[in-house]
């Protein structure tokens, strides 16, 4: 069997295995399916980051044997050559206990020139290397000598053999090449295959918000990779407390026989990718990325010492893109003013909060690496939300 054919067979096998493990993911609800209204703004048609025209998401889910539960998620700002047509971008570090490759150049130059990749902690260098290979091979990049891949991560070592670093270049290529617009698969998929949130199964989640025409009609979309803890709160309801699983439970004398539980830890990480069609420069994109942390806080996170929490924001507006062929010493563009940012701040907070809920609601119970992490119990959660009049 040729190497190329073997790689195709492996991708197909992984897809089949992932479908088997997550067979019930499609029947688990999103927040909107429960009648849960997060915030005051309306969601976009898909309630996903792909409500931003041109944004595509691709995922490779890897489930093998008893101890490999990992993957890759790619967020592609537009379907063209990103090196030749860069988008303005910015990164905000909430708590920096993490690995975000490429962050310093984004901070310095204010743009993105590759898709954004999310993966497992120890696989960041391998994924970055594959992204470089992918970008160098694109038509039009024959003379390019430097690429700045942006790769973020969370630690999936509780459910997966993280030391094995099982992500391959083909896994990365598949995620990027299969990226598409439309609905985004959520839960225990892609970079969220082996993650844990608030002691229950975390994963990939997404949501969006659209401003009314009087405020510009812009859309903000968020995709999250959840792997953090705290005291789960859903639209103000103390779900984690009432389910008996939350940070500091032992210290407060509430744990069973005083025995500490790995499920009550607050450590972990959360990657939050924010896309918008609003014409923003890097400075205001950084302000937008910072507000994603406020949405995360609403869900009950305190961004603990061992949590790597990052916001990555970019604009897809054509008028703010940076073309590699443009050698002019000056650039003129129309961008939103500071005063116009406040509605967008509200949008990203609401979308981030709901995306985190979706990452947990859609995730399924997962066993791997000698551990089992249960999915958030839907029926009990519904009871709590109704009791606190969050939903009818």
C-alpha cells in the first residue's frame, strides 16, 4: 500500500471511530434547543462562527485504541491565500499558562497570515510545522521564506496519551483542507476530543451574535476549545453547585468523605477564537478579544493559576486586509471608532458564554487513558434551569 493511500485509509478509519464514539452527539441539544436565551442580542442564522461570511472550520478527530482521544480544529478566516491576503488580528492573554505559537508576531504586526489551529498541548510544535508546510506549498507562495503559524492548545492528557504526540501532518492538512462554511460540529470533536470542562466533558463550541442595522448590522462569531474548571454557572443558575461538582468543594467541606476529586479542579485552559465582519484594526481587535474572557467568566471560571486562557480575534472585512503585493509606504482604510465598539463587546461576551455552554451540552461521555468523563447531565441541568427560571 502506498504512503498516500495509507494516509487516506487512516483518515477514514479515524472518522468512522469518531462517529462511533460520538454517535449520540447529534441528539444532544445546543443551548438554543433548550430555550436558553443568553444575553439580549440575536444570534446569526447558524449561531456559529461561520455566520461570518468566508470563515470556515475544519476538524480532525483522532480516536484510537484505549488511550488516544485528541485532534485538530482549524479556523480559516477566508478561503484565499492568507499569506498573500492577510487579515488584521490580535491576541489577548487572560492567564498565560499555555502555549500559543505565533503570538508575538501577531502582537507586533497586528495581522494573521495562516489559519488558526487548535490542538493538544504537546502537539503544538508538530501542528505548527505542518501549517508551515501547508502554507509554503500554496500557489503564489513559492518565494516565501517565513511563515508565522498561529497554533493554540489545551491539555487533553486526562483522557488521552498526551506524551505520545499523536497528531501527524496529514491530520493537520485534513483539518485545513476540509474546512467549510455552514454548521460546525460541536462537543467531543477535533481539538476538543479529549478535553474536560468543569469536571464534565468539554470540547468545541460555537455561537454568534448579530447587531441590529442601526448599529451597523455586524456579526461576531466565537469558537471555543473548553478544558477548564470553576463553579459552573449557566445564565446565572448555580448548576455546578446543585449538581455537587465544583471548585473548592473539598475545602468547603462539601465533598464526599472529604476525598479530593480531579473533577473539582479549576485548572485547564480555554481557547476563544473571535471572528467579525466589522472593519476593525488590530488595536480594537485586541479589545474585542479581551471581552471574550468576560463571557468565560460568566460561565463560572476564575481563570485559575494553571489555566491558559486566550482570546484570538480577527476581522474579515475586505477593506482592512493587508495584501502582500501592496508595497505602498502608506495605507488608508476606514475602521470603526472606539465609540462604536461597545455593542461589539456585548456581542462577543454573549457569544463566548453560549459557545462554552454548547461545547458541554453537545459533548458525550468519553472514556480514554484509564479515565471516564461524563457528559453534562441534560435532564438534571434542565431541572435546575427551570427551578431558577432561566428557561420555562
